């Protein structure tokens, strides 16, 4: 690293320290000793670890120097410059309520709580802490591993606001809860650290959609953490949609804690961003749990889209499924690092992991690493990865039926992406995702050109491997 890079990185770290001191000295920070302690632990851990590098195994395929060397700062305003007209195109028809956060802060004037079912609470986290801090303290920070991930530690240091969703015992939220996170342009690089807490109690049901967008260009870092607690016999669907400006950086962590017979589905759709890191970490802590991790990432230009999946089977008779599809064009770089850990007591585990990728150009690249760690002796586990191109025979067949080349490419790309859509339940959330993907692939098909000799690398092989 050159002297200029070192100076820039040093300035960036000082900006974090200055911003943290500002939060520590704020009036609100003095009210809750447990929250203050949580923040201090987060910043202390970040100070110890610093930003990860490619020497760290969990980050070996992703160079984040563009993030670590940028002097990001918190912003105190933003939502007053955003109008309802600007937000309207992002809303989901059929959602039960829609919370809007601008530059990390709740914008009540842009939000709509709608009519929520009985025993379902949706509000911003800061308001919930002010109203009932004990309900938040019971779960916030209890499941996230800040020792493992410096970005999670950094998010914890800057906990201020985000979404709070609570679904009571036996309550059913039939329509999606929609959470929109908006980044706006400023005269300096902006960082936001949304912290979301979702608690679905025993036999509760809910669908939550997190959508991350940019209204303007410019350097921005969105570093978000969502802790999702799924009680016994609960049923939860979670959607993470990232479609920010291609100059933005996004790091997201979804930490799922599952109870007995809980059924959780995580759906990730990555379409935007310069560097994107998508962490999904479910722990199947109760017997009989089921978890689906389903995702699609579509990159072009010089986008870097990194998916890190860590699934922990901690109890017996649980099942997990990971299905991630990637479409990469231009000089885009995709990463899939899927890790399944089957603990000693997790007998009768049934786990499957599959990563499939389409490379549409010579310079597109994918690093895929399926990984199993099994410490039980009665399990059924498989993992595998495939890398390929659009089928020339299928393309020729469609062309021979009078379909133009761009439309034929779009049809084939949509068929590949539909594997992800087919795993989503019918409803407003799936319709929303399907529309976004379709529009994105229409644009991609207009410019993509398939050719041989793509840059590929796969740790773990291109064929299905079985273990257990």
C-alpha cells in the first residue's frame, strides 16, 4: 500500500472514531446503559480487527480497499430533501405497511403503517427503544457474532435506527411488511448503518421485504444488519433486494435464529452496487427446523457481488436448502462462498447446497466455493457448483422460430432466473421481485454477447459432490 493509500485509510478510520464519539456524547446515548455498552463493544471489536482483507479466508475473493480507504461520514439530514413523488415508484402494491428510511433515519412523513393485524407491531427501532426498551434489549445483539465479522461490529457501534417488527404468538401478518432504505447524494462520502430487529413468536407468520435503493449517485456505504428471531413453529419469509447505484457499496448481514419446527425462507436479489457483500447466517437451534436460502445475483460492468452463506445445524432432524444463481456480464465478478456446519448433536440433518452461474462475456468471473463441515455421523448432505454460458442450441431454436436475438436472450436469461422466483411464495413480494428482475434482464439482454473462453474458477468443482 502506497503512502497516499495509507494516509487515506488512516483518515477514514479517524472519521469512524470521530463519528462514534459524536454518538457517545449525544443525549440519547446516555439513557440506556445496555445500549451504550453494546455500542462500545462493537467499536472496540472493530478497532481490534480493522477491515478484512483478502488474507482473511471469509474475504479471500473480495478486495474492499475501495471501502476501507474512503473517508465515509455520518449525515444528519437527508429525508427533508426527498419527496413522496420520488419514493412512489419504489412502493409495493399490497403491502400491509411501508416504512421508509432515508440515509439511515426514519422518515415518518414518507411512511405508511396501514392497518396491521392484531398483535403485530411495526415501527422504527429508535421509537421502540423509547417506548419499550426491555423488548429490544431481550434480543438486540444477542445472536450476532461481532467477533467474526468487522462490518457487523461496525454496525453495532453505530446502532441508532432501523426497523422493528414484532409478530406475537399465533399472529399472522398476511401481507408483506415493506422496509425501504434510501441513500441520497451529499458533498462527501456518506455511511449509514441500519439495524433491524425482527421477532416472530411461536406459531407466528410474516413476510418482510428489505429494499435498498439510491436516489442519486455518489459514494455511499450502506452497512446493514438484520437479526431475525423465528420462534417455535413460526413461518417467516424474508426478502433482501439490493438495487443501489453502481457507485454505491452495500454490506448486509442477515442473522437468523430458528426455534423448534420453525420454517424460514431467505430470498436475496442483488442487482446494483459497486461492491456488494451479502451475508446470510441461519442457526437451526431447535429440532425439526427448516431453512431455505434462495438467491439471484446479476452483475455487469465492473460490479463485484459477493455472497457468503454460513448455515449452522445445531439440532437434530433439521433441513436446509441453498440455491443461488448468478448471471454475470462485462467484467463483473461474482462470489459464492457457501458453508454448512453440522454440529455434533445435529443427527438426521438433511442439507443441500447448489450454486449455478451463467457468464455472458470473456471477462466475467465467478469464484464459487461450496463447503461442508460435518461433525455428526448420521446426515445427508450434498453440495455443488456449475458454471456455463447460454445454450447456443436453445438460442438457435428460438431464433429459428422467428424470435429476434435480444428477445431470445432475454427469454433464456429469464428462464434461468425463474428458478429463483419459483421458490418464492405467490403474493405481492414475489410479484415485486419478478417485475424488478424482468426489467433488469431486458436491459441486460440488449447489450450482452455470449462467447467462449470465459474466466472461471471454482473451488469445490463443477459437478455435484456428495458427503455424509
